[in-house]
């Protein structure tokens, strides 16, 4: 690895001061499960690594049924998927966080790193978008809250400015009759990168779907929000036929590529299958949440 | 590059070392502290040969910086045995012939310890998931899984009967 300076800030204020001074030369660092691999292969060569997890604000983890969930950007995925409130109220996010790498990787990999790394296959990103999550960004100029939807603009590219750091994620409170789910397809059960992933949120009134969000991963340069499928589902009774049609619409929204992990046709087919299954899983959970 | 002084706790003992920020914890363990039990395989987080416990949690030491060990508790395979007495896990690996070339073994032992530290009654499927981040090119995994299940059984019995 190239030579660099490691900095362990004791607050977010210290992080943003440092970023304002050194900008592109400095790089936030959390679990290192993406960036250390990239630095070792010479893809990234920051002069300073700023350890965001040493600032206590980034380790925050708070759930309030009325206000929702706040998760610090540096909280490791293992803690996200093990948290009782996440498992109960945001099971799709727990599913996504629990799919990343191995136990070894999940003990280090953070939500902030998964988003900022901006891989089309990042597992927690579709789950966060489906939940309507926002990322809180800080710089010396102040704080802004941006939707996770639209955060990634191209593979490896985001709207994050060079002087900004993600401090936490804010997830809306659980809704009566609402629930999420995340499913992905990988050739191996653990330790593999998604060939396709689908995160959904649905809100049900009886058998009727009053709101649906469907977000596709690994089948385009960024995560794709399947708006047509979402609009189609609104107000409909979720039977096999309706769910299958929505799944077809979602598959049409995908713009997958051919690579070693799968062909375009295969990926489109996967999107339909995963959308159908995750909608049914979320609808079942949502119905259990109606009382 | 200037070296940084790091104070850490290694297998229960306070240790101080000097390292460059770019050195991984794996490099520090092997090349600075001469603890070569922890192995290097891929350096990309895929094989688990470099597994250590960091504040009680299993991580790939190839994806941790040595400087991050400041103030942390690190446990490596060297800390498993008590003097000349092997730990239950180590003994079961031998009894079940859960190793051939042995390069993956320290990583498997550490990952298995991380599981059993929290769950002394894992199902086979839980054992397989807990070890999914560790690769072995020799054994075909089955004997490793059986060794871990058997170690858990002995440790449960020991807990029950003192
Ligand atoms: C073996 C292996 C398996 C993996 N499997 C999966 C998988 O199944 N699914 C998946 O989605 N990913 C997987 N990954 C990728 C990786 O683990 C995740 O993307 C992880 O969430 C990254 O988090 P991190 O904390 O390790 O990030 P780091 O590597 O520390 O950082 C990643 C990027 O994010 C930036 N960054 C980090 N934190 C912040 C912050 N707070 N503010 C601003 N920028 C920040 C860094 O500058 C860097 O560019 C795998 C990686 C490995 C090594
Ligand atoms: S050497 Fe660290 S995971 Fe392979
Ligand atoms: S015993 Fe040789 S790699 Fe596992």
C-alpha cells in the first residue's frame, strides 16, 4: 500500500474541519472493507485516511416508534441486522445488512461505506431507498439531509462533496400496515455479490395495497426505482396476477448488463422473480402489522 | 513514513508496537510482533485465513490497519491454548482430522471461537454460516463443521456438569 497518514478524530466537527482543509487528499474510512482493497490495488491513493468511527456521533443507534430510526453511518452491518427494533420494524433492512459478506466483513462494513462506495450491487442501498431513508451529511458549512434515492449517480460516483461526511441515516417511523423486504440472487448463499437485488416497501389496507416502493440493485449503473410497477400496484388488491404483472413491469425498468455473473436476459428474469417474492413477503408482513 | 506507537492488549497482555499507518494488523502481527499463527491468504477479505478477534468480534486482519489496534483487545490463535494444554476447539480439530495442510486452520479456529463465545448450541446450518467467510482447499469443510459441533457439545457438557 502507498504511504498515508491515519487520523482518528474524536468528533464530527474535527472530521469536517480536516476535510475542509484537505478536501480530495483526505478520505473518510470506516470498516475498510472496500477502501483498503482499493488502496492495496492502487485504485485509490488518499494522503489522509480519516477514521469516521472514532467520532462517537457516527455510532449512534436510536429507535423511537413515533420518530423512526437513526443509525450512525459507522454502525457495522452486524449490529444493524442483530438489532431487535430493526428486525421487528424494518426486517428488509435487517435482511440486506445480514447479506453483506461474511461475519468477518459484517463486523466491519458500515452502512455509510456501503452507500458512499456507490457500487450498483450494494445490498443495503435498495433497502434504504425502499424505506424512504435519508442520509445526513455534514461539512463546515453545516448539515443537509438528502434522500438515499439519487445519492449514487454512477458506479463509484455520488452527490457527496469532497468536504462532506455522512454522519447518520434517518429512517421514517414504521407505519401501520407497512412493511419492507429485501431479496437478492447469488450463486453462493454467503460471501457473494448480488447478480440482482430487490428491496420493497408496501403499505396494505386489508388486501389492498395503498402504497408500494420497489428498488432494483445490480441491474443498472445505479439503483433503479421501478416507478411504473409502483404506480400500477397503488390501490390494487394484491393477488398472484397483480403481483406478477408488477414484477414484469419492474423487470422492464431494469437496464442490466451482460457480465461473468449473468446475462441481461437472466438478470431481467431474476428481477421479476425477486420482485414477486419480495412483494409477497412484504405484503404478508404488512398484513400482520395492521392491528 | 513516520512510525506510530500503538498500545494494545494482545491475548490478554498489554503490548506496545511501532508501525506505519499503511501496515495492516495482519502485517503487524506477523512481521512486527512475530506472531505468525495468523495466516495471509488473499488480502481482499475473501479467505478468512487472517481472522482475529478485535474487541471480541471476528474480523479479517488484512482489512484492519495496525494503528486501529490502539486501545483495543486483540486475540489471535496463539492465545487459544492454555500453556501446553490445547483448547477444546483445537483438540477437536485434531480428533476429527479437520485439517490437512493447515493454512486455513487458525482462521477457522478463530471464527469458530467467535461463534461459540455467543452460542454454545449452534445448529449445523449456523456453524456453516458462521464459517462461510473462511475458505479451505483441502478438507471439504465437513470435518471442520463436525469438529466445531463436537467442541460445542463438550463445552455444553462441561458447563452443565462443571
Ligand atoms: C469479502 C467481501 C465481501 C463483500 N460482500 C458484499 C456484499 O455481499 N454486499 C455488499 O453490498 N457489499 C459487499 N462488500 C463490500 C463492502 O463490505 C461494503 O460496501 C461495506 O458496506 C463498506 O463499508 P466500510 O465501512 O467497510 O467502508 P470503507 O471501505 O471504509 O469505505 C468505503 C467508501 O465509503 C467512503 N466512506 C465510508 N464511510 C463514509 C462516511 N461516513 N461518509 C462519507 N464517506 C464514507 C470511503 O471514503 C470509501 O470511499 C464486500 C466486501 C468484501 C471485502
Ligand atoms: S488474507 Fe485476509 S481474508 Fe484472506
Ligand atoms: S487444510 Fe489446507 S486449506 Fe484447509
